């Protein structure tokens, strides 16, 4: 993977692996669409998936240009001036052509990656896809070839003369916090939440 | 605002007002781009802004078609089967043409909305924009005309026969949690963080 922008592959991979959703952009007849969806990274490939019946998947599978963006919000940057207010974030923008995964082995590997991307360890505990479920699911792959990352971190950057103003400035850090798992109301009695649900972390 | 999709304006507005970033999609020469940025809603108009020098702002200001999407992630949905794993989320997709705000009064109102959208009450405490800062900032407006919301909530929906499996299923709720504010290392001594930073909530 060529390293575009200011960051290396390792930084890009870390942002992608921490993200839970991506925003997929594509155009149909000149109208752009931006759709949130799950994803997974395997080596230098990004996978997205969805119902084989969805418009997005059908459109993308034709091999049109896409842009997939993953953004992590890290904090609110409160400067002394309105102008320098900002947010701390890390984002990755990926350009290219997504294509349909047809190899069954690659497809099942990608589905495993989707599940374990959301909850590491979950794949081993669940009922795996049937033939008809596999048929109903389209998986698309985007090679990570044209990728750039953007990162803003740290305190506000104010104009020199504003540092003397009697205005508090700093950062309010934001984190995504898991709460206690909520059992399915139809859960069979006696089943305890697994460790990855009780102590979820990324 | 016409109510597209399953949800009314009030639901759409609530999602927008809770979101901190949007993903703006636009196409240049057939290549879509999806860029994360701040935003604010005022009545039935969405505002985005940025440096007057940025490619995105310059491109959008030409009046091309855009898609702006705001997504809130609410939880991880752990089903009994791989196939029914999902996420709980609320999203709003807005289509239309963004245009440059030229009226100075509307522009300053939008800038106030950006700041107060991130941290309610902040605008009253800070050094307001100068003429040259106003010139360096482009504000775009997108009328909320073609809007749809999508919401997934609640427990997993498994296949009938899977409910008997000895597999824990449920939801891991996710929330964005503010941490204690971090003062700018260059902060003048004696300045305490304001209430909206100490007890930040949305």
C-alpha cells in the first residue's frame, strides 16, 4: 500500500481497526450518496457487505468508483476565538473501485472478519452462515491503494494575542463507552453474557 | 420539509442535533469524495463550513449535488447467528445542492450555530470572528428538502429455530462519554473550566 498523505500504513490500519462504521460514497447519475455501514479490514483490503438486494451493493458491484471514509471523533477543541474552535479526530479516506467477492473461501473469511471486527471472539460462539445466507449476502472488496489519513490532536491553536484573554481553553475528550449488555428478552434462561460483551473494549 | 422515509421532521432534527460530525459526499470528475466535517442545523437548513481555500468548500460552492449523512451509533447487536449480527444506529441522509451563504447576518448566525452546536453556551464566552476571519471562512447551506432517516434499535432478530441455541444474544449499548476537560497547557492561571466543559452533555 502506498503511503499517501502524512501517515504510514500502521497508522491507517489502527484507525480502521478501531472504527465500527464507515461511510461509503458513490454516485448514481450524478447524484452522490453517502451510506453508513459496517466493514472489516483484512491485510490491505477493506470489505463491506450487505443484502444482495440492496441498491448500494448492487450499484457498487458494477465496479464504480467509491470513496470509503472512517472517522473517529476524539474530542472537542475549545479555543479562545470562535474561529479556532475545532474537533480532535482521526480519519481515513479510501478511493478506488469496489468489486464483488466471488471466491467462497474469501467470502467466508470476510464474514468472519466482519463479526470479529465488531466483537473480537464472537465468530467462534455463533451459528455460522448457511448456504442460502451466504447467497443472500454480497461482500465487496476495496484494495487499499489510494488511502490518506488525517489526524488532529492536542490543544487549541489560538492567535498569539488571544492567549492573554481571560477565556478558558482546552479539550473535552470524547470516548465511546460500552454500557452493561442488555440480554435479548427472548434469551433462554441460564445464559450469561460472554466476557467480550461484559467487558467490551476496542 | 417533506417527510421522506419512515420518520418525521422532529425525529430527523433530533438526530442532527445530537450528531457532532457529518460526512459530506460530492463527486469531482466521476470520483466521489466523503469528507467528515462539523455542521449545524438552523430550522430546516443544514450549514457546513470550512476554509475558503479548501477544495471541498470551493467545489461545493459551485452548486454541485451533495449528500450529507449524519450517523449515531447506539450499540452492537449480538445475534445467535453470524447473519443477524447488526448495529443499532440512527442516521439521516440529506440530498441537494449546497450554496454559498453570502448574507453577512446569515453567515454570523451560522457560525454561532456551529459553535453552540458543539458546546451549547460557548459562543457567549469567546472572542467573536473578525472581518478577516469571516472572509477566510466559507459557509454553505443545504436546505433540508430531500431527507430520509433510518433507525435500527432493540434486540437481535434471529431465525425462529435459532432461539433454542445455547448462545447468549443481546445488545452492547455504546455511548459517547465526555472525559474531564484538559486545559490548554498555555492557559492563563486562575481560569477554571466552565460548566459546559466540566459537565459536558448533549
